């Protein structure tokens, strides 16, 4: 499956079967994760067969069940690191989708289980991403009209609109979609996070930038 196809078929999945993730798929995910950690300074980790993080009855939001595998999205604190968490986490999400696995970003409704992950000096856990074989493929989230997501008004190049469509399909916290893409002279694109009471806008920004790059084609533009 191509990444453009993964963008269209990915939806948040909160209920998982008992099927363990094949060792070949785990090896692919771990290899990419290590490569992306090395390039980004993040400390993302894959935890397998660990049901406690999602077993509490305390949280009802999201209705998770059967979650035993998840990515711990750890790294330095701060806005820049938050954006990287979103960008590289979404690369893991889309890679998982191409491998026939389902995912869900989780900011709130999980427990940190000491001993299942390692933090370096200064690291924090920004969030986790549930992973596994879903009992359902998930559903398409509602979308706001495309013209609210870009500036300036008026016709735009095909690659820009393809990037925007991909970004609109991206997961964002509580589906808030608080982002905007601005096209500048010389095919330069600026991506902006807008204010939100719910937070998580730095992570969301990294996620939508990951989708925009895939949709638009990295060769067609440069980030401001
Ligand atoms: C940073 C972030 C945090 C999220 N936290 C939660 C969460 O705590 N619980 C939950 O059920 N879903 C959570 N989600 C999933 C969003 O609700 C979901 O992505 C959004 O509704 C869009 O739906 P989709 O992913 O199916 O396209 C989170 C998503 C993101 C990007």
C-alpha cells in the first residue's frame, strides 16, 4: 500500500483483537523507529503485549478495548519537540497502516506503566499511539470546508491542493483541525497552528505537515 492510500484508509481505531503483531512487522516498525529517533533526537519506543496502560476503568473517553501494543512518544519537552513527535509519530502511524495495522493517537486516556519504557534526562512522554489489529477499520472524521485551511484566497496549484486534502484527512486531537497552510512566493509553504483550548496543537501541526508533504510531493515546495 502506498502512503497516499494509507492516508485515505487510516482512521482512529479504539477496539483491538487479541492477534499478536507478526514478528516481521515488528522488525520493520522497530527499524524505522530507530532510524527516525536517530535523525530527530526523539526517544520513541514500541511496547508490545502490555495491557495495563489501557486496562483502567477510570477513563471512558474514546472507549478503548483490547489495547496491548503501543508506541510511547517520548522526547525532549517543548513546542519544537512536540511538532517532531507529531511528524515522526504520524510516519509510524502511516507505516503501520501500510502493514495492515490500525492505530489511535492517545493524549489523555492511558496510564504510564513504569518499567515498560526508558526516559533519558529531560525526556517526557508527550502521548502514546495504540497499535494492533482493529476489530473495525474506523470511520472517516467530519471535515470543515477546504477554504478555511489556507491563505491567501484564490486558485492554488494542484500540488498545494493535494497537500491540503491530505492534511485534512490527518488525525488531530478531538478532531479540532486547528491549522492553516499559507502559500508564499516561490512555492514556499508556511504551516501554522491556530489557538485551541484543548491543546496538543504542536503535535497536530507535525502530523498535518507529515500528511501535506506526502500529498503535495516534497519536490514541489519548501517549508518556510
Ligand atoms: C494528539 C492527539 C491526541 C489524541 N488523544 C486522544 C485520546 O486521548 N483519546 C481518544 O479516544 N482519541 C484521541 N485522539 C484521536 C482523535 O480523537 C482523532 O484523531 C480525531 O477524532 C480524528 O479522527 P480520525 O483519527 O479517525 O481521523 C487523539 C488524536 C491526536 C492527534
